[in-house]
C-alpha cells in the first residue's frame, strides 16, 4: 500500500463533522435561536466533490443552498482533547461548501426529523485543495467569500464564529473520537441563497485559496 498523503484527505473515507448555526447573523437569517452549545451533524465521505466535477441538485429538491465554510483537517486523532492542546491536532484547512437542500431541511425541521437527506447527499461537500496549517496562522481571523455568477453572496470573517476552532475540537472529541483525515466544517456566515442548474459558484478564503464549481441537475 502506498503511503497516504493528508493533502488528499478527501480520499481517505474519514468523517465529516459539521457545525450548524455557528454565526449569529446566519442563525438569525433562518430564524433560528443562537445556540448555547454547538449544533452538530455528519456528512459521509461520499459527499466530497472536487473542482472539475459538478455540484448536483438532488432530484427531490428545488431549493439547493450554498453555505461557504472553513474546514479544519485533523492531523492527529484523539479523544477528550483539551482546548489548550486542540491546535496540535490540526494538520491544515480546506475551503468547503455545505450544500443544503433547504426545502428538505425545512420539512425535516417541522417534523422533528434528522437532516440527512438535506445535508448528506452526493456532492453536498465541495472541497478545495488542502491548505497547510502554516498558511492560516489564526483560523479565528480569516475572511470567507462566495460568488454566484460573479455576484457576491456571502462574505464573512471567522472572528464572527460563536464557538472557536479549539473549542469545537475539544467539544466534539469528548464524544466522537477524532481521527487523522477527519474534517470539521465550522458553520456558515450570512448570505446563503439558492443555486440553479448551470450556475457558476466561486469561493475563497481571502486570496489564500479559491475554487469554482458548476451546478448541474442530477439525472436519475
Ligand atoms: O443549515 C444550517 O443553517 C446550519 C448550518 O449548516 C450552518 O449554520 O452552517
Ligand atoms: Mg453549514
């Protein structure tokens, strides 16, 4: 077996742990309460999609939203990691989209059901190239942006996060063991909106990384 390379972590089949409502301005735009503890959900590794392949609108949704997010790539696994040791477990970062079938999520919320069909479908996690840790000295101070067909829709700073990266690593690892190659999506700032077939999405973390994706409709 050839040695695995963390810069292709999306090929490892590891967990994607997502944090919801981590920016007050986004919680408000969807009329959700500001959480007292992190809201968590999972995506399977089959959700990853890389530049060059399209984001697919699931057949059962007519309201697919973009959510631009900072992804944290775990380099060293652990359980019950303290906040002070948390950053030693980070290998780097990635720019990610938490694609969300908002109509399905609304239905799940009203029925008190899990969000799996709204959040975990194939291509629901577009991911950039791996960003080594040194390139983002402070993950609590970077700007994220997203454009749809050249129009700016989301622009926010990770300083607006309610729960910081070290807090999230510590909180999650108390009950889900983190493993090398896991990814934590840290939540989205305000400005989420619907995308349509043939739209072009472009997103970036300042000018550290940019990525673009085309939207297509799932065929069958
Ligand atoms: O669907 C939502 O609004 C929750 C979420 O993922 C986020 O805040 O990033
Ligand atoms: Mg999200």
